């Protein structure tokens, strides 16, 4: 990707051929990202199986590379499932974890031999009805909702331990055509201690279902494995120091019209204070991936027993469904500069040929610095040579007819100016940012997706479906 950004003509060619924006992928880093997690488990004596979360990136190039590397794929819809099967991924290397599983999706997965994570009692009853009519046993895992407290937040995913045990007692699997192969849970957040605590509860459920004659072979800890977009902890903290000061009224705002990014000023008896919470992904954090998993496994689930030891003693594998952390370094988004201007009250803005859903997740903003590639001179028919400058920075705005149509809510400085036809690169967007919220509103086409091949970049097959 660095080589691409160092070649303005190549960036201009991609935009000219595929339109703006274009999502550019190179799945080379996937191998190392996944290996880091598997190796962390190996060092603790735990067999770890990675199922890459398909919802994190819709390209079929990701599916192909994951299959080539021998890892599994986590799917969350019927289309995701059928596309993965059509690419030749073995059913045993797929897991269906969808939060909502319509009857047709359940039937398709179970008929094709894809393991299914059951979220609730209604789903479990529907699955038993389907599996009883199939000629082969269906592999299922129970999604546990860990008991809240001691740091664990409430969750909408899964059922409590007692609920599942009562279900198993009332609805035996014998004759239902099902095989209980595992216990699953899914947590929000990255605190290693929370994940260890949830593992402890999942291990307890495994012990209970084994007493009932079932033979689960794995615990699945779901997704949510941390990564860090920003290497420099100092830069990250400096941003927050300045932003928090600005929210309190001390210094110039760094964001669009003083957006607090989840923070706000409140007046207290001792003066102004910050309230709220950062509504952002932790773009700098430690530990990540393998080192984080080692902390999870080293935590105690019972006095004198680490999570790793408890898994080893029970001969349990550990499954996981990371998305973002597997796609670290696997892609970027290129967009073309359309105009430069000021708002009616004098705020500098730079218009891009894209919309805000094309680089967006559930986070309030994307806090990775964009990269300016000077393609205006040869990349577009309307390219200009004048490098318009806003000394105090400008905001990147998009194509939707909405007042707050911001690509980034943070003010960006262009020290050497910016020209119409230049390219703005948004780095490291392959995990969720490209696709999770993308919209074709205004009848603006979705962004094209290209994947690096031996002959350059080729259009991904997903764009033809």
C-alpha cells in the first residue's frame, strides 16, 4: 500500500478506471495477523481456531485468501453463507453466528452441514425441528449470555446458563438430529479480564452439559479482538488533551462545530467539567491480538487455574471470530477532491467524491490521518494546479445533501495546500470502515472494490453480484 501511495499516476489510474471512491485491498497481512493469534494460543498450550468475520469486509478476495490460509469464516447472513460455500469453503470451516437467523437461513446452513451458533430458545426450537428432518446430525453451539457483574456488562446476545440447562433437560438432543459441539459467547469491549471471566462461565457450562451426556469440544469467544491503528501513543494522548481542553472552552475546536465526540461540558459547583464518554474506537491501544489473547488465557477462571489450564484440562479448543484485527493493513480507500470552498460563516471545507457511509463504523469518527496524493496535475480532466490552502485546516465533506455530511469530523491541515483532482487516501479501512454502513442513497453507486493480484489490481467478484 505504501508503494501505491508513492505512485500518484497509479492512484489516478485506479480512480479514473473505477470511479471515486475506490476500495483498494491487499490481503497479504492476513497471514501474519491470524498466525499471531494462533501462536499465542500455542504458547499457552491451547489450540486456537480463527474464523475471520465476513461482515468486516464483503470482498470475495478475503474469502479466497482465508480459505487458502486454512482458516475458517464466520458468516452472518444467507448471502454471506451462500457466497462462501460457492467459493469452495468446506462447511466445517464455516460458522453461522448471525444475530437473527430466519428459517430459510437455518435450513440452508444445517442442510449444507455448516455449524450453527444458537442464540435463543426460539432459535433452538426451530433448529431442532429442522435437524430432525435431515439425514445427518447438525453441529450446534449454545450462545451463553455471561452473568453481568464484576466488570461484565449486560449483553443482548445469548441466554443465561440456567436457561440453557433447563432447555437441554426439557428438549433432549437424542432423536433431534443435533450434536452439541461447543459453547459460544460474544462480549462488547476489549478488557482482557472480562473475556477471562466470560471464559470461566463458558467452561462451567461445558462441565454441566458434559454431565448431561454431551461432548462439546470447543469454546468460542466470538469477535472483538483489539488492534491499534496508531503506533504513537503520544500523538493519541496529545489529541485527547487538546480536544478535551477545547470541549471545556480552552482552545480552538479540533472538530466540526465543536463536536465533542461523545464528550460534553457541564457546569458543576467547582466550575466546568467533562461529562459523557469517548464515543470512539480506541485507535491506539495495547495489548493487541496475540499479546492480548495471552493475557486473556493467563487470567484465572478459578483459584489456581488459568483459563489456558482449564481449557487444556478439558481438551477444549478455543475458537474466535475476529474481523478488524485480521484486516489490519489489508486495505485503504481512495477518493478524489472535487472542490475547495468556505461555508457561509468562513469554515474551510474540501469536497470529496464519496459519501460519509463509505468510511464509517459505529464509532463517532475515524481518527486516522488521511494521506494527500498529488494527482491533480494528471489524474482528472478538471484537475487544477493551484494548491488552495487553509492555514488553520479544513474539513472533508461528502456528496450527501446533508448539512453535517462530514467524511471526517476532525479538522485536517494541508501544509502544502490541496488541488481539485488530488487524491485523498484513507488508510487501513478494510476492517468494517468500507462496508459495514455503506449506502447507495441518492442513487450514488457503491464504491468499487479492487484486490491486488500478480498483474496489479483487479475488480473483486463481489461487485458483480
